[in-house]
C-alpha cells in the first residue's frame, strides 16, 4: 500500500469515528434533558459519567490519530537463530525523523545495558543531525544486528547501519565481542597474554592474506604500512571453537563498510592465547558452529636471509625422493646456504621418509607430484582424488605437515583435477633442460646456465644420477654468479617484497 493510500485510509477512519462520537454525544444530551425533566438524579449522574468518558475517548482518538506519525513504538520478538535471546525494536514511523533500530536482549544484565546504551546513542546522534538541518527534511535510520557467534565464553554481535539525513547517505558496521562470565566488552589485548609477540604474528598473517586477496577495496598504501598496524586494527573479532576470526578494515577513506574477514587457526597462537579463549568446549557455538571457508593454518614465509634487491632463482626437482641422488643434492644446497623445492611421488615417500625429513630440516620445500606419476587428466575423478590425497597423507606422515604446492605430472591439468586441489597452488616451470632424456651432466648444466635468469623456475629430476651430478654443479655456478637459490614460496615472497618496496631488478 502506498503512503498516499495509507494516509487516505487513516483519514477516512478518523472522520467516521468523529461522526460516530458526535452522534453518540448528541443522543446523550437528549437523554440527559429527558432525565432532568423527571428529576432522576441517580440516572443523571450515570449519564454525565458516560458523557465525560465518551468525550475523553474522543479526545484520545483524535490525539492518537492526529499524532500517530510522531509516536515511537518499542516491540519485542524472539530471535529465531538463538532462542535464548529476544529482539527489541524501536520504530518511529515518520518519513521526517523516522527510524527502525533493533538490538538483542540476552538477559545478561550488564551486556544488555551496554547494548541498549549503544543503540540509544545511535538514535540520539541521528536525531541531532536531523534537527541540525531544520528537522523538516526527509531522513531515515535503519540499524539491524546479527549474532555472529554465541558460546559459553563469548558473544559476537555485528550491527549494520544505514543512515540518510538531508540527502547524505552513510552505511557501515560495528562488531562487538563480549566476555560472558565477566560481562565485559573485549579488545584484542584482553584475549592474549601481555608478554607475547601476538601482535607481530597477527600483522604478518594479515599482511600476507591481504596481499594475496583479489577483493576490491583493499588499500595498497595501508598494506605497505603493515608494520604500523596497531592493536586497534584487530578489535573486531570472533572467538570460535577452533579459529580466531578477524574483521579487518583496510580502507583509508573512512568507509567502514569495507571489511575483510580473516580466519586463523588457534594453534598458531597456542603459546599466547589465554586458556579460556583457547578452550574448544567453552567456545563451541550454542546452536551451530560456523566453519570459515578459508582458515590460515601456517605462519607466512619470512625471507629473512633473502635480499629482494639481488637475483633469485628457484630449482625444483620432480619424481623423488631417491635415497642417494636426492641426498647429494641436499648436501650441495646446504653447502651454499641454498634452498630448493622437491615435488615428490607418494609411492616413493613411503619408502624414504627420512629423506623428506632432511629436506625440511634444511629449509627446503616439498610439493605434491601425485602417487605414481599418471597423467591426471586421463583418470576418473575417484582416481584423481586418490592420487592427490594419498600423497598428501604420505607427506604429512613423514614430515608432520601437508604441502601447499602441487605439480601435476606432465603439467597436465583440467577442471576435474582442480576439483581435488582445494587451496593448493599449481607450480609449473620456465626452464626444462630435459634431463630425463639427455643423460649428460655437461649438456644439462649447459642448458640450465644458458637460460638462467632472475625469477625463473628450473625443472629437473632427482631420481637420475646424471641429474644429481649436474645439479651439484649448477648450484655452485648459480651461487658464483650471485644468484640466491630459493624455494617456490620464497620466490613468490620476493616478488611481493619487490612490489611492496618498488624494487625493479634489471639484469
């Protein structure tokens, strides 16, 4: 129903009621006159009382209908997601100065008082702005909420606001987390031990996630100032059963609607997060635990030993591990303080787990190269899944962690293969000396060194003796030419650091 139609309907009812009350009033006057003539004072008193009540009712009806638009209504209803909570809504039905504001009623005294104070302050601020422009312009305030998480230990509430006053529109969100036992609003300092370096770890993780994010609205200048991130940048958060979720605002223009959600596994803070927020039982959601789509489970790679202003190159080795050939490559890498990435076959990992352990001890990286080297694009979905997952399991059993990188055999990939990669990154190559075909150390070394350039990825195989011998020589020559030999992840970090600091390396 349109506003004009609604207004017309209200006026029609109003005048009908006035006519009815007027007829009743006239009838009662006639009755009073008749009674007076008969001098029945008892009946006179009764009719006078009824007359007064009728006049009073008429006045109330007129006042209610005439000033209905200015009346504020407060209503309660039940929160459908969390039955323990009620919803209190304040509504002022007026296109000039009207609003609709809701907040949860948790029946937790001090938290309820804080939430009530917050929404009343929002209403007051809105009305102050409206009156400042004369109190006649069209305006609107809508404030709604969502309970993001509700456990025995904490509750997190997000308020979404839309405001329009005199043609100026504003929208944004505020997120509050309360500790239920103490009924206190939490800041980031309240959930971590004070003598730990949690803020530095948080800054590194957030910087890495934002730098990799493809979302719009991320301020590159703020990302570049990662070392300036303060505790206040992380005061919007939820404490879930297994994760901490941060709602990070990255814009610099004051638009608080640009928020980026970053979920981090609590295990990364096992030495700094306080016990009550570490507990899975206390932080299990009362209704249904929310599972973030992406959870940061590893700390970012730190290139503390790598200079982004100097040349870098990544050696990669496929089809291993081999008990002797791979070990000779590892010895050469260690000698020159170099790293490489090994894409291993699950069928070989199970026989030589100690070789993988040596790789990780020296700072090298391990990637998935399938179980036994089939062309994955020719397999059924079930077999593709088995090839990838069995290898992941074998690597985790040997090293304690699953790899993030995968190199499909022959570089063959399609949508069926991608379906089972989850968040793994596909890594191919730039230089292929075909060491599997040319079993000549001299030819392999010559091909690699002739094509070696800054930022390139070299493909080799550590299951052949000639390849291992060539690798030892290549590592020495690259080192002598000033190259830093890095893993794939370290290479990616160097590229980010160069962009961050404006480094343009020209060979």
